[in-house]
C-alpha cells in the first residue's frame, strides 16, 4: 500500500510518499519539507498568521515534488509537473494521510483542506493523523543507519514525545492500544530550550546549539533545578527552569565560556528529569522497549543517558530514536502512522483540531 502524507501543523510544509510491504516494512519513497523557520528565526518565535501564509505558498509545490520524486521523475515546467503529479496521484497512490492536530489552526487548515480536496476529487480514502502519535511512529520507518523496533515484538513499550510543543509519556500495549501516563504542566522541553536560547541570544530553534555548546563543557558549578524530578507521578514542568536561567543571566556577565556552561546546566536539568521518569515508567510497566520521538529526541545526551540508565535491566530494555530527518516535523512519520493504523474516514468528518491531545 502506498500513501501520500501531508504535514502542516506548524512552520514546516511537508509531503511524503510512504509505502508498506507485506512484512509491515515502512519505506519512504520521498519526503519533501519546506520550512518557514528562517522567517520565524528573525522574531525568535512563530507568528501563526505568517506561518499559515507560508504554508499556502509551499503546499502544492511540496506535494508535486513528493509525487514526482516517488517515481524518480525530474522536474520540468510547472504545468507539466502538475500534470504528471496528478497522474501519479491517480494511478499509484492508494490513500491520503494528513495531520489534523494538534498545531496552529491556520497551518493545519491548509494541510487538512488540501488533503480533503484531493481525496474528494480523486476518490481516495483519507486518514486523519494525530501529529504527536506520529512522532513515535517515526521509529518504524526503515533505516539504513541503525536498527529499528519490530512492529510485532516491541510491545509493550514506553513512548516519550519531546518536541517544541509537547512533552508526554505514553504506554503502548499494541500499535493501536495506548495509555497516556503524564506530560508537561506548562512549557514543553523544546519550548524551554528555545526560550532559554532566546535569553542567551542563540540561534532559533535553540536545541541543536545548546547541545553543541554543552558538549564543549566538562564540568560546571552552575546547577539548575530539574523541576518536579522527585514527584511520584509522570508530570513534567519546565517554566521554572526558564525563570531560573533568566535570573542567572541578569546577575552575571555572560562570556562565551559562561554561555556554554549555562547550556550544559540547562540541558542537564532537562535530560535528568526526562531520563528519571522514563526509566521509572519503563520499570513500572515492565516494558521491552523505549521509543523516543519529536525534535528533542535528536539530542544525543538524552539518548545516551537513557541507554546508560537501563543498561543493566533484566530482561533488557531496548531504546530507539528516529533517524534525525524523521525526528523533527515531517510528513513521512504521518504516512508511517497511517499505514500501521489504517483507519480511513469520510472526508467530511475531518476537521483541523488545534487542541487535539490523546483520546
Ligand atoms: O518536533 P519538532 O520539530 O516540532 C514540534 O512539533 O514542536 O521539535 C522542535 C524542537 C525545538 O524546540 C528544538 O529546539 C528541539 O526540537 N530540538 C532539539 C534538538 N534538535 C531540535 N533539542 C535538543 N537537542 C537537539 N539536538
Ligand atoms: Zn512535532
């Protein structure tokens, strides 16, 4: 089965063609992502209306490119490209998947309405996808760089979603049966990194630069609290960390070296609590596997520390993170989710839901 997937929940416009074979293997034939990040970097954050206007600009070229690339056809004139893409859509694509939430309403509407129009006009099944769950399913995409979890034997597993908008722990008993264990009470982990990055005048989004700068530090006396680390539940809270860093920045003259130390202490505070609660959930529910997802899952310190913390568990717990291309927002993960949870609905039933969470 082959799916055209569309993701427009925030500042990325992404279209992908993704296929599942009889062995449940998910292969990405194309994954095209245009981003309006540079525009938002100037203001240090996303202005929703601007992000929506950018989505309108990119959506049809992204879909066209994804369809052409899936058949390894080179671009020619715009009109010819559209004609060929239309043919591919008609002949080679079995269904359309689209992110319907959560996210920004304007950007979501662009993807949802485009997908609905294509599904209606070409009479294709359409599958609405929860962006958050798709971040975890990015792990099931075939990977040339490292091993991936098995769709049949990985269960039960803990999913940790750590992105710019969300921090959530979930227990998956099967591909379709999951339970939410806890999440952030305020800012998400990535959001905290980005806000702290702004205080330190770093690039946006700040996660990669914070990781890079932290790697230059061996030790520091700076210590920031890991919020709610000792609470007995699976909640997280990161807004206090941002205030703590803000107070430190106000009181100290920041040199390059000190900025690196602040990055180190910030990353440590966030990673420590993510690791502690993920390990606790994994032991409590006797899981076989931990799957990370979302932009912050690209952080090597988070992955390595988690791996280290579960290294002596018996029976062993395996840990996976998606390939970097599929850890930040992308349409391939939307396709992967739809292929493993194939639940088409009538197009009239799909509405963009900015506040969508877990059902
Ligand atoms: O999943 P994502 O692309 O977008 C949302 O759905 O929110 O996540 C973006 C977030 C940003 O906050 C960014 O700073 C963070 O992921 N991020 C990282 C790294 N790469 C991206 N955080 C820590 N370390 C990284 N290497
Ligand atoms: Zn995301």
